[in-house]
């Protein structure tokens, strides 16, 4: 999944809540970060996630505790897109 989020309560606050509340939930759901980047102002984050169970990703995002942690962190989802793996057709 590719996601873009806007950080509204400050980057340090976001990192604190992410570490305390979201990261443990990611582990339970089999989600791991592939790449995370931000703009220079640290008000927007661009993330690529991998999930062992892609069909469960949207279900995870809509869980109450995930929504509550996101709101507490001051995160607003701007975009999210499920991506497919191109290893079978892409050879660098």
C-alpha cells in the first residue's frame, strides 16, 4: 500500500503516538514499512507498506483503535492506494 498523510499536531508528537500505539498494531496485523519519507517541513509523510495479508489491509485501517491512534497523532489520510508486486514482470 502507498499512503500519503498530513501531520497536523507536529512531527515529534506523531512519532511518539506512532511508536506507542500504531507500531504494536502493525506487528499484530503483519504490516511492515518498506519506505517512509517526508517533505522538508515534516508536515506530510509518504509511506509504502507491505502486508502478509493484503486483503485485510483496509479492514485494519478501519479498526477503532487504529482510527483513535491516528486522530490522537493528528494524522489525516490524504491518499491510499493498494499496489501490486511487479517482480514477475519487472527486471531491473
